[in-house]
């Protein structure tokens, strides 16, 4: 084996070993983040959570202190208008589109813990906030995302379905439930207790439609902001 070939083989082996080592380190860090997040939530507020972390592909390191909570709605109404809230269908949407919130609240008020807060979940995408110009297209790094299983108005859903399709959705599946507001209040209380930069007001707790109004309509006009007892109104 000539010297050049030996160097090529050695370089390749170093690259592979280095890559594996980096991957193992990142996985270890991610697991530590998961453990820390779990302990913080359970110890502080005893909020009942259903832990079901997203695949490792969504584990993106966070480099900034959280200053915002972003609220979203999601459903599978475009594919199954009669039964739009099956958990496995929603989870598949997240995986297929490589997105994820930190938390999700179902119609009965169950809270799903999907991503450690120390990780920058992919939930906001491109957009901007006038008071935080430096966050343009980077709100994921500064925010905690919460999805609520809900369907908006016909106008808010028109980019996802036709008017005829929307009419197939049972009325009880449209808007938000009492149980969701109760769960959201508990979850926000817990989040704010651990993230001191997030204030309980309409500057720091926002809708996805405020960050990206040209492409997003959630949580929409059916969401009652007064129900989460915001300050500074």
C-alpha cells in the first residue's frame, strides 16, 4: 500500500471516528437536557404530562434564553374532518414535516411533553416581531412553542381546505375547549416560573399569526386571550 493511499485511509478513519464521537456527544447532551427538563417540570408544579419526545432529528441546540411563548393550533382536519384529533396522526404530521412544538394540549386538556425547553424546537419558521427586530426568522431560538388541538374559522382554514371540506368538520371540533384553557394556564404558570425573561403579557406570549401574519392564522380569532389571564392589557 503506497503512502498516499495510507494517508487517504487514515484521514477517512479519523473523519468517521470524529463524526461518530461528535454524534455521541450530541446525543448525550440531548439526553441530559431531557432529564433536566423532566425533573424541573415534575418537581416544581407537579403538572401531569404525557412524555413522548420527538425523534432525534428535531434535537437542535438552543443558544439563547427564552423570552417568548408562541401559541399554535393544529389538526388533521384536512385529511380527516370527522375525526381530526387522533394523536398518532398529529405526531406523524410533525415527523413528516420535520417540525415540533415543546408541548401540545389535546381537547381533554392532556399535556404532551414533546421537546425539552433547552432545545430550539422547529415551530415558528420565518417571520418577525417589530419590538424584537433581531429575532427575524430566528424566533425558534428564543421561544417555547405550544400547540393546541383546534380548528379555526373557515376563513382561517381556507389555505388548507375548501369551504365544502370545512363544512364536514363537526361543530364541536371547531375552536377551543374549557379543558384546554385550564391546562394552558397551568402550563404557562410552570413555564414562566422557570423562564424569568418571559412575562405574562401580550408582548411575550404571542400567536403564530402575529409573528408570520402573511402565512399563518393560528391560534386565530376563536382563541380567547382573556382566558389565559394576561397582564398589561
